[in-house]
C-alpha cells in the first residue's frame, strides 16, 4: 500500500540493487555512488528511484523512474513529496514537455536555458542534441 511506504536515501550497501533497477528500467539513468539516490521500496523491491546530483550552487534532480508494474499509481508523486525536505536549495530538472505538469504539481516552474546556472546550461545544450524538446524547470525554495 502506497501510504505505508517512505522514501529513503540509498546506503552504499544497496547501490548494486539500485544500479540493476536503473539498468532494467532506465538505462540512461546511470546512477553514481557519489550522488544521493532516494528510493521507495517494498521490502527488498525498489518501486521508484530518483537522483539528486549536487553541483556548485544548486542540485539537479534526475533519473526519476518508477518500476513499470507500479506506474500511474502515484508512486512518483509520493517519492517527490517525501523528497521535498531535500529540495532546500535551488533544484533543477530537465524533462520532456509531457512531464511538465507533473513537475509543476511538485513546485517546479519552467525556465529558459539562459536562466540556468552555467554548469547546467551547458549540460542542457548537450542533452538537447539528442532530445531537442527538453525543457528546463526550477524549484526555488
């Protein structure tokens, strides 16, 4: 049941499980042991995961993915709600237009590439080579 599941930060011991989760359901997510990763788990099974990549003056919320068996059931929203205390500094994300409303419901607003910190503006430019429709969004506490 979704109400009994809490988001938890991944400990180093769990990293191999998270890596397998991303390989299976979001291969481009490429988790990094150095980045804080948050998950919703049901026992040993990961239901949803997201990374918060720390940068110089902000953080990048990236690689939000839900196990296919649990999609469209509110788990990603639950994870984002539980993650809110971790969004205590400017937080940015890049996503496709079809996800804009999801992130807006969680306090993110669309921004222009020129409004991004330099380290993220160059990253967005690289990402847009393969995905030209990517939009930048910001959560500013």
